[in-house]
């Protein structure tokens, strides 16, 4: 299970990566593995305002649907349009090609409150019962 | 209660399966992924451990009579080596379970859903009449399903039984990979293939031999996830979703296994005859036009009017579209009708279509 050290994580299994004045958001490798084959993703619109820890979209996998929660507040500056036709990118590459949205005008202090990779690894150890 | 393990539990874990509780068992839901496993069965061959299914044996001079009264299909028509898809009904016509009836030379075997095993056993036991003995052999029986266009070629490599002589819904007793098996040309996928009933002790030997023989065909293990998507594509009903004690077999599309003219009748006959005259709803197939996957129990609307509910929903890997089965009130059940399905507060457009969604070429 891959949990890159340079990302921040939520207990709902989203990740955030800061790149300049944008924050990239996606779901974790653990989350995509638990969901299984993803077949649809309901993406928000550019310009929409996200509020930390509130739902902003839905992922439909073969087995089940899951809400995605915003790890931080901010305004959506881009969405990964490739996911419309190829939602399986989230399964194949959750931290790179399978990113979901980018956010601007966020508060770096909110980012700091999120979990480190090490903390997140402990969380999924507990959840997966290993 | 601790979930039971099938005799192949260690094989599944070694293969990296995701194990989940199901019907009192801990079962593999997926190995390489539901889509991948699904397509492997459609295009090549897949192997399922479905040892959780229940098997009951019936012996005695009145076994046929008893089973004929308990089930809707005509057991008297079965020849030795024959298999029948059938249903058991409550007195009010609701479905106890769907099942397979196997006729051997001197006895019968029924195969029932794992989730209904205890209920079915009690129900059947309480309706035994005359000289008939019933025995639950589920715990000592393992069941492997080998399904897909290459299934027959695969099994031919490990058996001398003339498989071509066994037509659909028939079986023979024979050895496969050196193991005594009931070799049954049946399945729950819509593909050609066999289901092999063997002794629990022999199941690992058979499993290993099947994978060794199947290597050249690209055989893969298949979990319950793809078992569900495969059966939904070909519209095989699933008990608990598409029928239960609140549905009668007519509206569930199972009129063809209800033989109301057979001698001696059967439990639930009159309510079923009534239902034939006046069913108010029908199980139909639909394709979602919009993105989303319908789930069991989602409401179905036509305008503002609730006209039914989703029985089974899922994604069809062959159509690459979301599909499902729904109970829809008459007269809104006609093919071509546009309905709406409520998915967590969102109404998604769907069209009622001809079933099955997929037929093998």
C-alpha cells in the first residue's frame, strides 16, 4: 500500500498535495483498493467552493458508492476531466494520473491540521485490522 | 457466530482474495478485481469456489412425491442424470427459495442458497411425507464452478468422462483430477461450463489441478462480486434481491418453472394460479442513461409517481453501462418506457429494455 510521505491525509482517505498556490486533491491508494473497480465519478464544477470535511462528489465503484469529502476549504480551480471517460485512472494511479480536483485560495493552516503519512499509515493499519 | 470457512479458504487467502462475510461464511469477494474477473469468464475461463451452497439428499420410495409437492417444477419428468431449476413456495405463494433438483438412480439431491439453508432445511423437513429420508450434506460437500468458453476444454484435460455427452442441465458421476465428482453442466454465469461437487477433503486437489490445467487458457479465480455481475447480465434471479417471501414466481419471471397442471399439485399452487390472472407488477430490466449505479431497494419513479423499486443493480462490463432489474407496476412495465431511479436523492433517467442484457455468442 502506497502512502507518499510528501502528502497530507484525512481520516476519510483523501490526500492533499501543495503545489505552488494550488492544492491537488485525490483519494488514497488504500481507498481505491477498498472501493474496487471505479466506474463513474461525479465531479464538481470549476469555481465551486469547497468546505473542509463536507462532501463534494461521489465515486461509484462496481460494489458500492462513496462520497468524497473536501480535505480543505477553497475554490476549485480545475477538475481532472480524464476521469469522465477513464475513472479507472483512480484505481491505477491514485496519486498521479488519478488526481481529482485542484483548489486555490485555501488556508495553509487547514492543511497543517491534516494527518501526516505516518499518522495515516497507523489509521489504515487499524482499519484494515492487520 | 464465527463464520464458516470453505475447504478452500487457505487457497483464497494465498491468492490475495478480499474475504468478506457472506451467508454465514467467510468468502472471497474478489481477487484481481470484479471487472477483470468478469471479463475473464466471458472471454476465457474462471473458477469459483461456491462451497457455501447447501446440498440436501432425499432417499426412499416417496422422495419423488415429496419433492414434487415441495417444488413448483415437475420432478416426475426428471430422468436419472437430469437436473431441474425450480422454486419452493410458502402457502401464500411467496418464494421460500430457488433451487436445483438432481435426480440420481436411487435418490435425489437439492442445491439451495447458503443464506436460506437453515430455513429451507426446516421447511422441507416439516413437509416430508411417507417413506423419505432427508440429509443435509452441505458441510462435507465442496462445489467448484468452472465457467467460460474454455471451461470444457480445460476440464477435458483432467477427466476421462465424455463431457460432450453431458448436455445442459444434466450430470454424470465421474473422476476429475482423480477425485470423485458430480459433473454437472450448469452454472450461474450464462457461459458454458460445469459445476463439480466433490468431497470437502478432495477440494484442494481438484482446485490445484484445475489451475494447472487452465494455465494455457489464462484461467483465473473469480469471487462473489463477479458472480453477481455475471448473473445480472444474463438476468438470472438472485434470491433476496429479485425474489423473496413477498414476491410470487410469476411476477419474478419464473412462470416457466411453475407446472400448475402436474399431478398432486404443490405448496402455494392456488395463490400462484391467482397471480397468473392478476399480477400487478413485473420484474423488468433497465439501463441507466445517466451516470450512476442503481442499488437494491432504490425507488423507481414515473414523473412524480412511485411505480416500483430496484431489485438488483450493477454495472455491466460487457455493455459498459449501468444495468439493473426492477419491480415496476403495470402498465408502466413495457419495453421502451423511460423511468427514473432515485439514487440518494438524485433522479436518474433509465429505460426499460429487453432482457437478458447479454447473451453469449
